[in-house]
């Protein structure tokens, strides 16, 4: 197939359109391999200056698939490749334009001589309209593949060049789609960098486990966090009762990264909001009957915590609240355009196109719902018998999920009787107990008893593969074409880190002796699924992702092998990285901050403390070029480190420096150092390839 594609492109290069011609409205001598995609067109061809100066070409196919291509203006700046970003959900083909410049993928591509490709993946899906459903493979990879093929045709016309190399990448749902494309096509992309990847059993199980823990442990989360911080007791179970201990242990063994509970106050239902009602509809017997009435289910056991948190409260609607007032009341936060298409927040854009859509309502009684979701049952009015999905009920306000259908929302009016109900949401929290898959999913070992039989009753089908098939167009098997660098985050709350190991094992089973020639798994420490909610706890993965794309292209085009797979162990489904930063693999630096060899110091007010920092860069991956301190609770790094005074090893891959601090007021402080490495030791390079990590200590001032 790959040879056929090369012959096809050679023939297509005979087209008479030239570099100097504006392609808008042109007819193209192009036939896509996939007959679904016909009659390609270009409706925009112009030079743009934002987010970077380049040639912008917009167009599509007659089935509704749209694309945006961004080309370097000069042929001498073009390096013969493209990078293609794949979004978590089918979205806009222009979403990358709104991403911040500091990690904008268009800028990264152009700066590195590549052209950039983005598509709408066949068009947005309406999750409330079953008639809008289409073959999942179109949005998963076929639309992306068709646009990639056509982009090569355009590149050949513009630059009068040979076949460009192509690399796709995507995170979260986009990682499923990236893997699906690499496993289901051949010759379209030469390599891929999927990141924050789940497994075919991730949905709804990883979300359910997290939400269960948040409900049961909400009064103990601060204790858990403190125990796990530097200088803490190290025992997150110390203050928990029997039920709380069991839940924390269970969810940790499911793979939730225990150190990531530092951000528990800001955790929401995330992308599960888009999938929740589909889960309920897929197994109505569980939610309506079995969970509440059959032995082996938590609802039947009805522990005190469930009795406390189960809400079925009737009320009357006083008024409907729109977006602006909801923002003013602090019920919702505005969604930035820069969130669209991102791995972490793409789900939040679903259903937000209609700015007149009701956001919340005020009711005549106070209801405080302890879960992150539920339903508003309509008991009277034109919508009687219907239900709206809600994200919260606090005081006299109920907030609606963005995925609700506008026609249904319009049926809710002032004076209607309603019921706030979280019955199904509570039931879904332990659904993972009843979804025990095959033994390669070792997170479920805790639910296997005698003869490896499940200890809880099992549902008739596993839902995870159904959702994965819908997202990826196939079930990931590890049988991909080309080369791949998989990037996962150790503290990932939505795609638990062990799932990267799961895919690696399947890839190794397929590739055998050729694994090291075609596959890498890089773990990024102190990194979550996306946003950096606390810069003194976590870092982002964008620079690792972008360096991985550059390393992947060197691997494919020049035979330069990238850094080896990160060294790690998996214990109780927690991914534990190797302590030796020089031999850890991957590309992230490893800093250790200590005070006299410890992470804790107890001092008097005004007493000086010297913090020693030692940093290792994985072998052959550059040197530390920047370091900075946050010494107070501002969450801002305001004190740069003069690395000219630091002590470097001969190869520059190990560096040590000291900082002296003191605090005048009693309290507990966590001075934090953030360091950056760069492949070639360049301190003045742009932020796209500065690889960060951090370390911190605890100072108790009496």
C-alpha cells in the first residue's frame, strides 16, 4: 500500500498549479484512497501573521470534512515534513489558532520548518441527536487521513518537492484517535506521538473511581495531601476510618496517582460529563434496579456514607439563569477559546456554541449535592417526565451540564416542580467493580478472588471497549505502522499512568525484537492530564511533546534513535520512576532539593536555611539551562538562579547549586525550585523545547 501511495503522489505532482498561484477555487487532480472523501476544495489561500507568519490554506471535502494547512512562506525554510494535531473530539479545524503562543502548535511547526495540519474530523457531533451519528472511523482517523493525503498534494504543488514526511499527535481522546490512525492505516503517517493515552477499559472506570474517592474522602483530603508532601508523614491513611482507608486503597490500586490528590479541590467530572448519560442508557438495569436492590452492590449495602450523600430533593424553579449571570454569581467559569481542542478541556466546549443556552436555575429551597453530577427531574410543566443533566446543586442554585439539548432546556420554566436527584451518579461511582476485564488489565486484580473469579457481580457487557471503539475507530492492539513515541504523565488523573505500560506491553508483543527500533514510552513526572493548576506542584508536558515530535522526525528521516524508554516500575498500579536521573531515560531532568540530606527542616523565625539542589539530565539529553525559585505561597517563581555559579559535571548533565532562605513569620513553607533542560545546552532558546521539572522541601518556622 505504501508503494502505491508513493506512485500516486508522483503522478499527482504533474498537476500544473504552481507555487506562485493562489489555490483558492482551483480544481485539483487528486483522488483520495478513501472514496468517502471527494471533490477537495480550497476556499482560503492567503498570508497570515498570527499566531505566526505563514501561508494559510483552508478548505475541505464535499462530505463536510474541513481542514486548515499552515505552510512556511519560503521554500528554503521548509524541511519536508508536516505535523498534524488530532483533537480529543471532532471540533473546529481552526482551534489551534486560539491556543496560547507559548505552546501554539502552529508556531512550533513553522519555526521548525514543518507545515501544520488540523481538521474538523468530519464535523462536530451532537451527543443529544442520535440522527447525527456516523461511522465512528470517520471522526476517529479517516477524515484526518484524507486531509493528510491532500496536504501532501498541496505541499508538492507549493514547493515542487517530493513526498513530505508526516507525523500525527494527539492527547486524551486525541491519543485514541492518533493510535487508531496508526493502527488502521499504512503510509499516511510515518510516525506518531500520542500523549496522555487511556486504555480500552478507561471509560467510565477511571472517572468513576476518582469521583467515588472524592465523595468519601472529601473531609480527609487535606490530611492525605499533607502526608504526601515533602517532609510529611508519608502515611496518607493515618487519619482515615475503616471505610475511608478501604476506598483510598481501592482507588489507588485502580491507578489514581495518589500524589495528585493535592489538587482535589479543583477536580471536576471532566470529560465524563459528555459520556455519563450514555453509560446509564447502556445498562439501565444496573442503575434502576440492581445497584439498589441486589446483594454485591454498594446501593444494596447502603453504608452510612451513601445514606448521607444520596439526594432526592423536590423543589420549585424560581427563575432560569443565563451565561453572564451564572458567571457573575460564580456558578460557572467562562470557557476560553484557547481551551477548544486541547487534551484536557476539549470536552468542556461541547454544546457551548449557543450563547443563549440556559446555564443554571434558582430553586425555592436549599440543596447541597455532594456529587459532581446528577439529574434535575422535571415533575411538571411542558417537560414533565424529562430530566436534565446537572453538574451541581449548591444552596438555591442548580447548574446544568453543557451537553443538555437546547430543546429540552427550553421546556424548563419558572414555577415548574423539579427534583434534584443524584441516584444514578452515586451508582456510577462504583461501576468499575462490576466491569472486570481480561488479566492484562491488572488494575482489576484486586477484584479477583478464588480461581481469579470476580468477587463482585458482573454486568452483561464491558462498556469501556464500546466507548474506545467510538473514539478510536478501533480497539488499540499495539499493532501500529511506522514509529511511535508515547508520552504519558505520572500524575495523570484522567488517563492513569499504568495504561501507558499496558500499551507498551501490547506493542512489544507485536513488534518483538523490533520494539526498540520502533517504539518509546516516555513518562513525564509531576505532570497531569493537562492544565497546570498549581505551578509549585506540577509542570506541563508541552515541551516534552514538541521535543518528542522533533526527535521522532529525526528517528524516521535520519535514523537517529531517541532517548530510550523511561525506566519505571508499576506497584499497585502506581508508576514509580527510576531514582537515577542519568539513566532514567526519557528526556526530563530530575532535580532533588534537600536540607542537610532531608526534605524537612524545623527552624526559628529569622534563622537561615541552606537548600541544596542536585539535578541530573538523562544521558545525552542536554544540560540545565535555567532554574528559578518560588519561596513563598504566591505560586510565582520570582527568584532566578545564577547558573554561572553552579557546579556542573564535565558533560554538563549533572549540576548542583545552593540557595539560602529565611522566614520572619511562623508557619509552614514549601520553597520550590523549577529547573529546565535543553537538548543543546542553549539558554536563549524558545520555550517550546525547554523541558521542566521541579522539587521542593518543607520548612516549619516556629
